[in-house]
């Protein structure tokens, strides 16, 4: 259990209308805005910004440079009184952003309890987040999204407004979600990553000679464009390009590839 003693750094800015309930720690250069209520055990790290109207339960932790409770990014918002409600024991990591609601969306963004919102993740206006979810680095939630309990949204996922993410589901990295994700499911975009040859321009900029580059290109022709499998391509490299240290380095790398396989 996190033990917190009230400690408000003299360099922090805390609005007179903010309400601190119990023991709260606020670091230097942090900003706690108008009509923010922080529950017992909350920690606001240096340079973090918490805006209101918003209400936080117990033991929430807002890390440096996060902005929680910011104005909604919606053209219909013109300063209306809209809210953010946050439960207990949530982590808002560096540079994450959470916006308050809009009048047309009900006026409230809600975050449950025991959620981990990692660096650079974004929760848009009027979202409803359940309990014990994980938003991994760079996950981006548009407005009006519902995320049910124990759902995990991986890094750099893009979620269209109004979609629902079912409980206990896992959305793999880089996935674009435009429809509801059913509970208990594993969702991921197709992976079609390919190797198209060598980084010739980069090698030239690093001073590789044309002869050096030519031998590396020949090795990749064996690997990618011949009808040889990987093992056969390696044998061909050994037989015809054994005098190239670059090719030998390539062979050693491929031979040490793990069970995850090689991008070809």
C-alpha cells in the first residue's frame, strides 16, 4: 500500500478551489486546477497537470508531464461545465492525456479503478473505462469509447469513436479498431512485414564501397529472390562470398535467430 504524507512543493500551483482530501503529495511545477478533488493518497509528480472539474478517488498517481482532466478536443466544446471522474489506484504515466466529457456525450469521462494508462496513451472525451484495464504506450482512444474490465489495448492501437472493447480482450500492437471487440477475444491486424533488400543509401552514407555493397546485395539475392530456402541460401553464401566479413556477419546473425523467425 502506498504511504503518502501531505507534501505540497512551494513551486507547485494549486487552485484555491481545489480540494485535497486526506494525505496528498504534489511535486514541483505541478498544476492542480480549478475544482479538482484529490482523494487520500494521491500523488501528482513534478510537471504533471490535473484539470477540473474532476474528482479523483484514493491513491491515484499522475506521473510527470501527464495531463489528466484536460478540455475535450471537440469543436462543440466552448467552455461548458463538463467532468472527469476517476476511481482509485490508477496510474497515469508520463505524457498520457485524459480529457473531460462533452455535453452531447453526457458531460462526463469516467475512469474506474486499478487501471494502468501508460506513456503517451490518450483517452478522449466521454470515454468510460472499467477496472483493471491496461492502455499500453501510445494507445489512442477517440471519444465515446467504452472499455470493459481487464481489457488490454496494446501500443499504438487506434480506436474509432463509439466502439466498445469487451472484458478480458487483448488488442495487439498497431491494430486499428473500427468495430466492437468482443469479450475474451484476441484481436490483431494482419502482419505483412517484408524485407525488400538492403539499405543501400544508408550503407553508402556510412562509407561502404561499391564492392562491399555488391557482395551484401548478392547475399540478399540468395536469401530473398532465389528459390533457395534459408539454409540453402546460407550454404550458397558460404560457398561464394566467404571472403566478405559483412556476409559472414549476416550469416552469423541469421544462424542465431530465435524461434520468432526471420523477416524475409
